[in-house]
C-alpha cells in the first residue's frame, strides 16, 4: 500500500489530536481518547482505506500499553506515536497484527523524545506569561497559555509523524520484504508475547481483594462458556452498577419502609 503525502499529514494530525496537552478532544488538556492505539489505529485505517485492519492492528498495539500510566508529567512511553505511525507502517507493509506490535513498540520509546522537547520548550511561554502577569495583562496570559504551546505541539507532532509515515513506510516495506520467512516469523512470535506483558502488568495493578475475582469471572465466561465479548461487557456493566450501588449504600429505599420507620420512631417518642 502506497501512502501519499496528504495521508501522511492526516496521520500526523491524528497523532497531534491524541497527544497529552491538546484541548480539542480532551478535558482540561488531559489524555485524549485518540491517544489510545486502538482508537488511533482505527482512525489511521480510515485514512488509509482499511479501517477494519487498522482497528485490528491498533488493538494489538494497545495491549502492551494496557497498564500505561502517565503520572506527574512523566511519559515513559508514547502509545500515541506507536498507534498512529505503527499502524500506518503495518498497513503499508501488509503485515499482521503480531508483527505490527513488534514494529510499533520501539516507536513508543522514541516518542518520549517529542514529549521531552515539548515540555522543555514550553518553559519559554511560562516565562512570557509570568511577565504578562507582572504587567497585569490578563489577555496576554491567556494567549501565552494556549496559542503558542499549541502551535509548538502541532509542529512537534505533525512534522515528525508525517515524515516518519511518508518516508518510513517505504523503508519498512523494503525491510519486511527482506525478512520474509523465518525472520518475519520470529517478529510475529515476539509480537505475540508483548501483549502478554501488558496484560501481566494490568493484572498486577488489579491484584487486590475483591477485584481480581471479576477478571477471573470474565475469563471463565469467555473461555469456558464461550460468550461473546459484547455480552460479557454488558453483563460486567450490570454487575458493576449493582456492586457500586451496594458498596456505597445509595440504593433507593421504598417509601413504605421509610414511612413505617418514621412512624415507629414517633410512636416510641409518644410512649416515652
């Protein structure tokens, strides 16, 4: 599959919209839903004309990042770059989801360089905003807080992702053609192991009393009862609702019970 320059630019825009700090598809500059490789891969699939395969590849890339947490302004990896450019490379080379995961994970490590550059250069605008605050100019403070950082982030995200997608896809196609056979099989095996790492990290995070049992229940429903994922998700939502309601003791009480309780209290006070 050949990726045109316009398609590569759109892939870069998808990476920018999903990045941390963009206000367009997030709340207060937090992580956008497009930051997830599953969503980013699907959007890249639409851009390249194969949304189904893009969703499949994005879901495979998403698994190693299941337990991803960005705390305190740190970003140890960049799932957004792995999901966008990794999916584009995989679609252009025509490889399966397992091999795509092997290619995309190193991109997630390289994406931290973009995040560090963004955070370092943004300090300049903070000093400008401080100077505007000393002058008492509220309009300048808002301007330096939003406009220049977003222009900088747009350039830092779109330009590298566009170059990597447009020129890197051809290089990846050549590499994959040279690796056809046993080397490509090795990449597929490694890519099949990487999702297990993300799931293991997620299991470690939820390994608490009363939490791991829900995962075991879902595993039994899927493997032994062979229920579809949608049915398990709906059932999990129902169980989660009642579990939360009972845990917080905020369930609605019948009017008759509440009224009878008040009547008993009044009768006791009259007898006293």
